[in-house]
C-alpha cells in the first residue's frame, strides 16, 4: 500500500517537521515531499515515494 498524499502531509504535520527536515529523513528534497503531498489536476498524487523512502514511511505511519 502506498500512503496517500493526505497521510504523508498528516504524518509530517504530526511530527512538526518542515518539508526540508522531513525530506532529510528520507534522503529526498523538500520538493519531492511537496510532490508526494500534492495531487495533479486528475486527482492523482504528483509523485509517490518508492524504495527505502516508501518502507520508512510505512513504518512511521504504523507508529502511534
């Protein structure tokens, strides 16, 4: 399961992190985080996390 843009945004806000700081956790740019959090005009995520970043996100989303 790939986290939705809303899941990613909520996780980042819950942790109180900027896009830049959150991106460093996943070794991606703040722009990549922004793309993960936004939808394109058709309602699909602009970009989705892959590989290690996706695995880390899934782990963080499972934590209370």
